[in-house]
């Protein structure tokens, strides 16, 4: 039995199609002798945070149901350099490789792939340190200019913005649970808005 592979295809906009990626990757899997465990297709820009299909593949990797992830190129998989490095690091822990048809591959079954894993881990740590340093520096500079940081006492931007909707739905006889679910906020927030209105 060959290694189990998940095929991941992503396009940036709805007017594009994953068809070519799927065809190329399916052919590649057949030629390389992989058993395709599933084909996952997604539409969304690289910066989009909510990538449900990619999350499903990560869950399969964590539960050891796949050995490799096949992509046409690494940019299809990662949202950014740091995101790519972080997910590759997670996959390395689960002994799951990312094989890109074009360009760099992250094949943990090869010495080259294992060397790359070590190298990328170092870069990821370096990037995190740089980001942390920049954030601390930015906060210190803002404080020095007298800027108050964080949410100030009494400020409730999201709660105040949604208050009219909460009150309107409550007037229609909707329950706190229904309002919370419908507006995507907690029941405590809904209850606090209603309580403030009664004062």
C-alpha cells in the first residue's frame, strides 16, 4: 500500500476554477504511487483566515490519517511566510510531508526535507522574535507619546454598535439565546445590553 495523500487545491476568486490543479495533482499522485485519501478544494485569497478545507486536512494529518499533502506550489498552502512555516512545523511533528509539484517541497521522508524542516523552524522562531520585538517597540513608542493603550474603562465598541439590534430583537420577543446566536455574540453581552437599557 502506498502513502496516503490529501490533494489540496485553492484559487483566489470565484471566477477561477480548481479543475486544472485537481487534474495535475491527481495525475501526479497516480504517477508517484500515492493513495488519494481525499481532494479538498477552496476559494479564497491567500490572506483569508477562514480556510475550512485546509483545517480539515490539518485534522487528518494530526490524526495520522494521511502521510502527505499534495499541492501545485507552496503558495497555494500558506497564507504568508510565517503561516507557511508554522503549519509546516505542525505537520513535521505529525510526520506529514507537503509535496509541491512546482518549486520547493517539504518531503520529510528525504534527508533534504528533514534539513529544510530544521532550517524553516529556525526561520519561524527568528520571525516570531522580530514580530514580538516590533510590537514591544511600537507599544513603548505609543506610550511615550502619551497614547492610552487598550480598551479604556467604559468603552464597549462592539456591544454599543450592536445594542440597537439587540433591543429591537428583544422587543420582537426573541430570547437572549436566540439573539446571541443570531448576532454572533455571547449571551452575557446580550444580557448586559438589556440590563443597561433598563437603567
